[in-house]
């Protein structure tokens, strides 16, 4: 029985390699939408009194909002009912196991994994259309953490630009 399963698995893998990789289509509301509502999905940090990043709990939302507005691809609207798509930006700083990362002993401690999550939803159905996660490179000083925060926000917007760019994937 295991031999048959292995043969089937190998044939599926070989068959998949013969085909050219086909890009799946980007959902139509992302490509055809003109108006976006940007929602603040929150900010979670382990230390309320002494946050790891400057700018307060609305920093991720404010920076992403400004970057999206400057991009100009979508018109930002103040009411979700007026939008074609909804972008939800959130930021969290979960603590990670300082003893192990990827199964190896650390020489330096990386205690947190700061990360953004951007979710794109269809306004009419609330269906999840796309999601992104960008990790902020850890740094010891707040100044460097803030610089890495800015880089990750820029990368997040680049992720969105990439799927909005005209390409071989068609609207379905």
C-alpha cells in the first residue's frame, strides 16, 4: 500500500513539473476597484507603558494610510459603504521563544517578531480577497526598530502594488 501511495505521489509531482506555472488570477474587486476604505485593525504591543516602537497605537494605520493615499491607485473614502474594496491594516509584536529560532541556538536574543497584517476584503460580501504579512526586522535600539518599521510599511505597499500591476493573471 505504501508503495502504491509513493508511486501516485511521485507521478503527481512529475506531472506538475511538466506544466508551466500558471499565475492564479487576482480577484476582480482589487483590480477594478477605484475607491478604498482603510480600516485600523489594531496594534498589539507587549508593553503599554514603554512601547517598543514610537508613534503610538495608530502609527501603522497612519503611515499605511498616508502611503496608500500618496500612491494614488485608489481614492480613499471615509465610509466603507462608498468603497469598492476594504483594506484592514494591523500590527502586532508577539513574543517568540528566545532560546530557539528555526531549531538552532541563538547567539543573540531576538525576543519579539513584530509584524504587519494587511487584509483586503470585498465591501459587498466581506469576503477575504487577499492577505499579506510583513515582518519588521528586529533591532535593539528604538531608532533602528523605527527605521525597520518604516521599511516594512513600504514593503507592504509594494506587495499591494505588485498584485495591482498589469500582468499575465487575468481578472476572474
